[in-house]
C-alpha cells in the first residue's frame, strides 16, 4: 500500500518561496503566471495495515509532524 501526501501553504499565508519562484519565472519571460505555491510531496510505503488504520495513523502523523497545521494544509491519498 502506498500513501501520497501533498502539503501546501494555506491560502491566507504569504508564501515567500512561491513568490521568489514566481518572480524568477517572470524574469525568464513567463509573465502570464499569476501565483506560485511551493509545497512538499511525500510518498510513504505501508506494510500490513488496513486502509482505515493507515489513514488514521498517517492523518495523525501529518497533523503532528509532517505539516504545520497553523500555516499548511495537507491532502492524503492511500492507494
């Protein structure tokens, strides 16, 4: 079983890394980009857990360790 986790800054949070990437792209001639948001992508391999248990444990890990819930949102998918 594999879990995919995407962590991004919340919409209301200023993303200085995303703004730096956007500015660099604009200087390279990509003027039609209105916003860039830089986040994290994780793939985690799971052994022996059922879907419900895996989702519960990974949701807890995302909330406690992998993301900062004050400034970041996450999306968890299990395949």
